[in-house]
């Protein structure tokens, strides 16, 4: 790799990482306002954020919605990817386009269409309904992850299992799913993180009582950016990093991405 390529890649990495670092640094200020560089050092804003009703309620709603989103997306994405890639299905291309459609439609348009449906069915403000909407919007990411795992899997593993007397269900549960586990885990983690951070759709479908943490943070920074919001953002970043580390330790992201 040439030196100017390394400099370019370092610049791109710095472009994405620097805003996160600034948020983390500003969250440790001892001043009542966000300043950079921060004035003094203190962790008081983390205690303020963690004990604030807006943070606790928002985080609880976000975790419920993201968890429900992941629970729905994992089996749907896994079965859809496996079925489309392993079996001869009529109109396969049309089905694939339909499954990827949520990713190509602007989030605002999807949010409005879901709002019309939810308003008629009384699901506006329902936290599980929000989780379903997050699944519908982010499902293509799960499909990409599991499709990659299906393509990497050796079909001879299934053939060998069935040639030894195992039926298709036993083979799928004991051979296929373990072989696809890295793709399932990485896709599930991605769905959870995306559901946790989704803003546009949640803004249209939530109420005061079901607002997720990004909505509550947005509501607070409309008037002033206070250090407790920076601390909440830092906690969000830490949760994401911990989730990625756990995934790497359990299924090994490095070996899967090679």
C-alpha cells in the first residue's frame, strides 16, 4: 500500500471518528454547557443523564423496540435468504426486489405510509408497533448479512448429513443454522443497533409516552445542547462498541469478514 493511500485512508477514518471523539470528550466537562475543549473534568453529567426520567424512559423504549425488531428480523431474514438462494422459486428476482424495497424508499416516505396505517389501526405510540416498523425498514441489512453466509456455506455439508439418514428439518437445525451463525449474529447485531438508533421513523410513530432515546435527545437539544445530552450520546456509543466486542469474542467478526 502506497504512502498516499495510507494518508487518504487515515483521513477518511479521522473524518468518521473525530465527531465521536469530540462528543466523548465534551461529555466529561465540568461546565454547565458543552464547550470544546471542555472546561475541567467531571463525570457528573453521566450520573445526571442516567438518573434523568427522559433518559431512562427513552432508553427503555429504545431497547424494547430494538429487541422486538431483532427478534422479528432474524428468522425472517435467515429463512428468506436461505429459501431464495437454495431453492428454485418462481419470480425470485421480483421477491428479492420487494424485500430490498424498504432500503430504496426514503425514510420519510416510509414513515408517512406507516403513520397512515398505524393511525387507522391504533398502533401509533405502540412500542411493539414501532419495533415492527424498524424491522420492516432495516430488513435489507439482515438479508445481506445472511445471504453472504448462505453463499459462503458449503452445500456438501447438508448433502452429507442427509446422505447419512438425517431429514431436512434435522439438517437445517443442526447443520445449516450453526454454519450460518456468524451471518445470523452479525445481522442480528446490526438490526439491534440500527433499531436502537433509528430516528426518522420513530419520530413519526411515537408519542410522548413511547418516545425513544434519540427522540428525547432531539427534543432536548432543540433549545440548548447540554452536557447531559453529550453524556447520553457517549453512552450510546459505548453500548454499540460493547456489542461489537461481544460479537467478535463469540463468533469472530474478523474471520467472517475476510
